[in-house]
């Protein structure tokens, strides 16, 4: 557990970066700090590993004040992932990952073995081990940064906008990969982002900071979207918070029509011999031999937000549900989906 106990940071010119922060980050969870520029989220993060020293109050890890020990030793025990990876350009990928194990006295053979295992864990081929950072893409470099932070198996990690320097497609892949790792490893993580969507997706809990270094709300993503503490939080989360909240509900409860309902008529779904969707035919669409691509499909384990996205982008306003083998087993029309979502909203209002 990471604890902020009455923590403030005031710079010599009188600027208050953080003001009386009281906050507990649960063990084994990923807590995201989010807020507008200049709200103190990055300053708060850097006080965990003493890159910034508090003016007042204490930061504790598992009940121990971080100020009581040696700062260098503290930092070796905390994984640190930063924007654009921050790799050593003159060291190979495997040497970058070996950095902390080597500092704490791990043998070179053991450190290299650990580094290669971590490369595999974050989705990097062993063939990249002896390359230099400049020879990797931005997404690959960021994976190296994550592997390096994990190399000493730290119980605590801090991440400062770790995925912001890559393009949106790579970013989404890195987020998914890190969430998979976190499910396996269960680290105590504090992460800073300026992106509320990333905060909602990544965080077990989200700390929203307001200007002046004040904590505006600390809650789970679902709580944050459904019950913002005040107008500032509601405005920061956005008017579409109801749409974002669909990320937390499964598509498994949706009522679908049989696939046979779209195998004839103006717009027809084309299936392969196994029953997997190939695309659509009809006015303005493709032919049976070259159907218009289906625009995506969903399974019962996907979220309502994904289904809504697919309904909006579908070339025919119809979304296909598939089973574990990719075989189409149902469809839902945009109008039917909206009717079910509205019924869901009314039930929530009645329950409140």
C-alpha cells in the first residue's frame, strides 16, 4: 500500500503543486492519477520515489516512510516507466533490461536470463536482445521500458504517462498487454495520464486532481462515471460518461435475433461454409463474391461499449455476434440495441 499522509509540495516561488493530499493506493491494484495540466498529479507520483521531496507530510510504502531510507536504494526497489521509454541509447535491449539487476548484484548470467524471460513476457522476440533502441519502433521501445521496470521484480511501480508517445493503435495494444501482465503479477502501481479514457480503461481506482493540487475524487472507474463528486469532476469526465460506463457491462445480456433474419432481404449477410461472417451484400454494398466487410463482430464476453461502437460504424446498422469459433450465432440491429440500452438506463434510474 502507498499512503499519502497530509502531503504538500510548495516551491520556493510560492507555487503550490500539491496541497494536503491524503490518499491510500491499495496493494496489488493500479491507481491512476488524472487531471488538467498543473494539478499536481506528476509531482505526487514523483514523491513516491523521492524524485521530488514533499514540503510537508509523509509518503509511506507498506507503512514505512520513504524519507527514512537511502533514496537510491528506494528507487532500485520501485519500477519506473516513463514517457518514450527513456532507454540508454548506447546499451543493447538486453543490457537496458539488465540495468537494475546488475546494480543490486545479480550475476550477469542470471540477469541476462531474467531479461530474456521478460522480453518474452512483454511480447518481444529474443532476436531483438542485441539490438539498440534506435533500431526499434516506439511501441517496442516502450515494451522494453516496461520490461526494465519489472526486472528487479519490484512490489511497487510508478508510471508517468507511459503510453502517450506512441500512436493510438500501438497505444491500445500496449495498454491491453500491460493489463494482461498486471492480472498475472498484481503489482501496486501508481500511474499518471492526462487522458480520462486511459484512466477509465487502466485503473482499478482513479484519483482525479483539480488545479491547486487538490484531490477532487478518488473512486473506481464505474463510480466515477456514475456519480461524479461535483461539477468539476463531471466536466472533466465528460458529457459522454454514460457511453463510457458501457465499458463495465457485458454484452452477454443482450437479446439478439437469429442469423437467419439477415440471410435474405435487401441487406444480406454472407457466411463462409463454416458459418463465419464474410460481409454484407445489398443496395450500395458488395456482391456475394465480394461482400462489403462486416465492420466487426462481438462475443458474449465483450462490453456493451464495443457493441455500441460496432453498431455506429456498421455499414448496415447491424452487429453480428459470434461464438468462440467465430461462427455467427445472432445479430442485433442498431434500433434494437438502443431500445435495450434505454431500458437498462430506466432500470438504473428506478433503482437509484
